[in-house]
C-alpha cells in the first residue's frame, strides 16, 4: 500500500483515539445554551462556495455534506481530506466591542470506492461547539461593594462516522451515514471563594441519509438534484457537579445530578448543482432545521426553526492545456442567508455569510483549498443583546492516490 495512504490511516486512527479535534470552535456567549452552535460538515470547496454541497458531486475530492455523492468517486482510488480553521470574531453590545481570535483542527476523513457502485468514507467531524468567557460584577449581599464573577464554558459534540454512497443506476445514487456521537460540555462559575463546575457527557448513535439524481441536458451541462435528511436525536446528558475552594484545586463537594436532555435538530435539505463545460460549476441549497425541542433555561431566550439559503460558483480558466498554474486554479465564491436558531428578547436575527476562495491543483488529483468567509448578524446590540461579525479562514488539503493497482512493469 502506498506510504501516503498508510500515513493517512494512521492519522485518522490517532485523531479518533486521542480526540484531537477539539470542541472549542465557537467563542460566542450564546453557545452556552443547549448543546452549542452547529458546525457545517463541508470541506474547503464547500466553504468557499457558500457552504453548498447537497447537489454537489466530484471525483476529485470528498463531499461530506451528502453521502450519496460518494458514489461519484473513482474506483480503486484512495481519498484523504483534512482541514483547519482560523476565526476572528467581533462582538458588539451597548457600545462596547470585544475581539476574539481562535483556531482549530476541524476535520479529517478518508474515502475509497472498492466496487463500481459503492463509495465509502470514514472520518471525524465536529457537530456542535461551545466556547465562552464572560466576566461581570455583582453586589455582595448586604453591602455596596462588588465582586468579580467569571462564567466559562467549553466542549461540544463530535462524531466518528462511516458513510456510503450506492449508485443504483447511472442517474440515481443513494447514501447513508452512521455516526457515533460523543462529547462533553463543561460550564463553570468562579467567584472569589469558590468555583462551581458542572459537566455533562453524551454518547449515542445517529443515522442520516442522502439522495442524488443526475441528468444531462447535453454534453456540456450536467444537472444534479440532491436531498439530505436527518431525523434528529434526543441526547441523554449524564451530569455531575463539583465545587472547588478558593485555590481552584481543593474539592469541597462532588455529586451526580439528574439526567437532562438535548436535541440534535431534525433537518431536511434540497440542492441543485450544474455546470457549463469544464470551466463553470454552480449550485444552490435550501436547508430546514428544527431546533425548537431544545430548552435554554432562560425565559427571554428560545430555540426556533432555521431556514437557510445558499449559493456558490466555481470557475477554472483553462482546465486542460493551461499555459501556467494560475489558469488551472479553481476560483470560487458564494453566499448564504439564514435566521439564527435562537430567539433572543423577541429578536430572531438574520445571519449573512459571504465567501470566496480557490483550489490549487497539486500533484496528481490532489488539491489545496483555501476559503475566506465574512459572516455577520442583524441582532440589534441593545438591552444586553450581542451583535456578532466574524472572518473565517479555512485551509484544507485533499489528495487522491490510486491503490489496489498492480504494477505493469518492474
């Protein structure tokens, strides 16, 4: 087996066993509610094209948004995809501004197509993430003095998944993904004398499905319709409470708390993807998610249904016989608009996301992908509400190598 393939498999095993895909991809204070902020499953190509992927298919790299697309992989070819994200977020509230920069490793997956009809992917992805640090002052009871209180949280849910795409006919592909969900959420409140820490642990299985239908108007314009579906999941949270002394290390109290529940949203998405010749590719998705079963624990904050519309385009100046490297680069752009999954003091802000990026071909069928996204919401920063804008950089590498092939010559 090719040494590059061996390295990829070893990396994947290490990531899964060590849980090195950390959960702190979010720095939003609103991530403290429920099971955290939802993370998209796409790679650098998806991210730079407005996060589309439901109708997208490719034999160059993995598409983890719709498992049915795995049927489009090349037979007897090994695929590897990994990526990192760097994000700078700016928060506005009541005339105050705070900036937070964070980065993290966010995905790893391998894929292969052992038969003419079946494509398989195996990998590790974040599903939700929590990350916040809040400092405030409150009066000491019975006095006019104040004390500092810190609220901190981190964690989220990840999944180890196995996906498959089966080509029923030249036009129809079906896909399914089985995932092991696991993760933890840690919230703490620190005062001068004590620290109260609450931890929740989750583990369960989850199933999702996908469908793609391909049609050709002519040789230059293929058209694909896609569908994805997830039934949602009720997650049991095993909870424990620990109280530490002023040194932050001495345990004063430790006890188990009653089991609570969080819910992954039920969702359904449809997408269309097409192109013109080898130079142009473009598509659009619509996604519906139902977050309303989750409870925030705060009367002014509730979970609602989410509707998301996104679109993207890719252009290659000269796919074949390029005079230089720049003519082979995949230039990409896109946008998305959605409402927040939280309704806060009567506000349910819209979230706008503008993306751009490129893919640089490397040796063989490998690709270096870079995506830049500017995202902001329409939350009015009043009454202690927080408006957010962020710039995200996603860097990923996808490579494919032939395997199972016998040498023709020594």
